[in-house]
């Protein structure tokens, strides 16, 4: 291990591919295939997505409350196991009720993996003075999305949608073996470096609710595209290619996005970068309404993929710098508010699309919500410009922990 000190980063990336790229987001490209075979409505599709995000919300709350600091590796491994099992079982049943339960459990596992892997990897990167490498880690979600978009058509052709779920679970087992070996928690020596990191990065605590609210609105808005973009492509007559192409575009755009946004944050500051990313994303979400064509959908996928994980990277990295001694808890709280938005979004969008027979109202509403979130952050830009920002952190630490 000493010869390869950054293998933990690869382990972290693989854990996100398993729990997020596959466990959570494989549902998006498999959904239209399942609907074509079983003929269930967009409302049912929305309820299934909401079940997953309700589990994600519960998982985020639990991981923020349960003291897991001494058991992060064991908890991560157990969560990965549950994620893989629920993915496999999706292909073994045709019961809506069982699907609801499986997606709910998968959501819980995804939240645990995301928060635990994030806190372990970010802590290790901070200990090595490589926090700016967080973009590589969060790129794992984009890699997982691209991977599922690439192999699901082949799995479906050979084994139908049931085999697609089971095949993804088999691949996840292989990845999990490498996570087991490479991603292990270790006691970190903290002290002087952490104090310095806090003292140069944290805005006044009174601004924190604005960040939380904006992140919740992001969860509410982005998930509409994140759930239905492949179905939208499938139902667009001018889209001549396989609909999963748009999901591959999302994944490809997401892979480098985290690195790019992390670099921009170093140059512009986290808050300004978040405002810019959320504004671009709102345009991407609305694009299929503004330009209903294959080109419009591909541009939508590019803008969406280029921002949704970048926003998560910026927010969680910024939040960890606010409370490095308790990273699991603060990331858990942010993930929880994000999950609240995710839980509401698909249900509203599914009902709206079933009622209106298209996704236009849902997409415009989602784009507006994300844009409002960006506006909520505008006031925070001033804090990153103030030279006396160093005076705020100690007050924050006392109040927040």
C-alpha cells in the first residue's frame, strides 16, 4: 500500500460507481425498457424513483445521526453489499410492491456509501494536502452513469431488462472486491493543518442556511432530468438514435466536470462557482422544451452532466472545510436536504407528465427551482471577497458542532 498511496482514491471512485452510478442511476436508462415491456405509467415510474429518494433521505439522516466515526469501513462495506443485493433483486421480480421496497433499501445504502466514502476519501486527501483532487473522486458517479449507458443496451438485447439489473450486480461484485482491498479508514492526524484550513475558507455561520436551502432546491430540480431524460428521448419522435445515448452523454460530461469545477472554485471561489453551475444547469434542464430535437436533447444532457456532480463536489468539499473534524455529519445533513428535494421532484414530475401527456411543465418547473437556488447563493459571494473572513470560523465551530 505504501508504494501506491492513492489506491484509496480508486477505491472511492469504484464505491461511487457501485452505489450511485449503478445502484441509483441505472434506473434511468432501464426505466423506458421496463415501461415498454410492462406498460406502467409515468406516475408509477415517478413513485418508484421517489421510493428510492425517500430511502436516500432516511439514509442521509441516519448516517448524520449515528456515530460511525470509528466504524466507517465496516459500515461502508455493509452498505455496498446491500446496494448490490437490491440491484440484483430488481431483476428477479415483476411486483411493484417489491420494487418499491428494493428501491427504498437501495436509496438507504446509496446515502450511506456516498457520505461514508466521501468523508473517508476527503479526510485522506486533506491529510495529504490534496483536497483539490476531490474532483477525481466524485467523477466516479459520471463514470458509473457512462458505464451503465454503455452496457445496458447490450444486456437488454441478450437478457431483457431483468438481465440488465442482474448483470450490473455481477459487475458491482467485482468492483466491490477492489473497494474492500483499497478503501479503508485510518486514524488521521489532525491539528494545525485543519485549523489553517478552517480559518481561510469558512464564511459566517449565519450564511450556512442559504447554502443548505440552495442545495435542497438543487436536489428538487436536477432530479427531474436525472430521472426522466432517457424517457423523454424515447418519446421524442425526432430522436433517431438509441435513447440511452443521452445517458452516455450525461456520464461523459460528468466525468471531467468535478475536476473542472474544483479548479474553477480555486480561481473564483466556491460560492461564485456554485451560482454559475446552477445557472447553466437550469438552462440544460429547460433545453428539451426550448428546442425539442435530438440536438436539443444532447445539449441538455451535456449541460446537465457537466453540472450536477460538479455542484455536489463543490458543496460537499466546501461543507467539509467548514467542519473537517465532523465531516460525516455535515455532509450527512446536506445530503438529507438534497434528498428531500429528490424525493418530491419525481412524484410531482411524474404526475404532471401523466396529466399533460408531456414533460414540458415538469422541466420548466425544475429549471425555475434550480435558478431560484442559484439566486439564494448570490449574497455569499461577498464573504469570499472579504479579507477578514478569518475571524468567522471559530464562532462557526462553536455554534455548528
